């Protein structure tokens, strides 16, 4: 930037100098004949006349030169002002959209609240009505803040996934209005809370250019880049390590509805979210429990994913001793079923931890083992055994849960901090 400034400054001074020389030469050529005809008169008046003329030329050039230099100096200020106006407009639009979403969600909460206290069977038409309402709300969130748009996106898609398997779930579970509506209202209340937040002004107004086409082909297309603010968040956050993803996973896991845990896991596709909830409680269970058969063939290999868990405390009537257990829900999220069905023995002996990769890992002996659906298994184990696994491999678990960043991206960020220009 400093090189550009010095270049334009030198160019301005050069133009002023050239203009002065041209005018001076023109004046000297026109006055040469008069100097030959009357030397005495020229000796008396030429110096005064030339000085006055030169001074008038300098004064005449001074105004445009200063104006040109002022325009150059003010150009970055003008650019920053335009960017600030654009940022202000975007923030105002986000606040307006958040307000619209807040009013709409409050309306839905008022309409859904009476159903919380009803014990009617939850039908497919009830589900479709909620989905239609959420789709309307989601359309408003396209201009809203990230947290608002992300939570509504997760809720809408979870219920849509539930709708795709409604007939199947209806045969396995007895679902009532008092089960679904409290969860929906809970998420909507969280959306309302996020919609009241103050939108932070971006730390910097730096603009980043993003290639739409990969480099080998980018030279063969026009308009292959888009520009956006580096620190401006808008719309759904699809980052699996985002706080919104973890918060929604926790909200689903707190429910007693196994089918919602399965549907949510399909939508979010984030194994680490459940792992982080286990880490908070200082327990660990395999997040991906994969069959030892066909270890290198993903097509035929059976893989069970931990989609949720419940914590139970059993207190003995006679001795008063408490026994804490954890119920783990494993689901086959692929389209391939189990043939033959798993038993407690095959589940423990024929599978391995494919997420943490612990050598000679032995799954804790289940207290209970049962099928919830044809694709979901419920395993109850002693909490102390899960605590022992956590304490033995805490460092490795923490390293696996860390946010994985691309090394090239990290180098670029460090370079930009060291050399901002």
C-alpha cells in the first residue's frame, strides 16, 4: 500500500513539473521576437513579466494538483465508508429478520402449548402440520443470525426424517402429543432466546475472495470468484463442531424418545457431539462400534453409531445403596440390516472401537441388551466401567475431540497476522 501511495505522489509531482515546463517553453517561444526588436525594453520588463506569468501558472496548477492528491488520499476513506454502510444495512436486516422469526416462533408456541397437556395419540397429520409451520419459519431465517437459522434447520429436518419413517416408528412406539410438542416448544424457546441477541459488528471489514471453480479449471471461466466479509456470519452453520450442533444434540439427548435420537443423528451426522457430551460426564463408550468382519470393505461392514444415551440411578430399598448405570443407544444408520440379528455375545466379541482405536479394547459386560427397533440396540452398562475407560484414555479422547483444522489454513492465518498487507 505504501508503494502505491509513493507512486501516485511521484506521478502527481511529475505532471505538475511537465505542465510547468510546457507552459514556460510556449511563453519563451512567443516572446523571443519581441526581445530582439526592443532589447532595452525587454531588459526592464521581461523579468517582472516572466515572474508574474510563472507565478500565475503555478497558482493555476496548484488547485487541480491539490484536488487530485486529495482524491487519492480520500479514496481509502471513501471505500471504508461504503463498506461500513453496507455492514450497517446487513446488521439492520438481520435484526429485522430475527424480530420476524421471534414473533413467528412465539405464535407457534402459543398454538402448540395446549397440546402439551393432551394425551391424544400423535398422528401423521399432526406431524405434517408442524413440519409445514417450521418450513415457513425456516424461510424467514435466511436473513437471520446463524444460531437462529441453524436450530430451526435441525428441528425441521429432524421431524422430516421422522416423517419419512412415521409408519415404521408408529408400529414400534406409542407416540402421544405430550411427547413431541414439549420438545418442539423447547427448541422454539431457544430460537426465541437467540433471536434477541445483539448482532456483533465484525471485528474487521476485510473482504475475502472465494473461488467457485477449482484452480485447474478457474482460468477457463469468467466471474469465478465471490467476495464476502471474513467475520460476518449469516444463515445455517453446517460446521459439525459448532456450538449450535452440540446444543441441539444435547436437547435431543435429554428426551426419552429413542426415535428422535436416531433421526437427529441422521440429520446432524456428527459423531463428536455425543462424544463431547460423554466427555462432560467423564465417561466413555465407543462412538463407532464396527464389525471385525470385512474391516476394509465399507459396503458390507456392519457399523453401529452411538446416537444417544440415558443416565439412570437405581437405589436399593433395603441397603439404600445407589447403583448408577448408563443406557447406550446404538443404531445402524446405513441401509444394510443385521443378518443374523446380534446377540449380547456377538455384540461384545465381534465388534471393535473404530473411533478411538484402542488396542485390545474389551466392551464392558452389558447389564441389559435389547433391540429397540430392527436397526437400534439398547445396551445398559455400569457407569463405573465407563469411567474407568475414560480415565485410562482421557488424553486420547481429548485429542480426538479437538477441532481438526487444515494445516494450510492455519499457515495462511498466521501469515496474514504477521504480514497484514
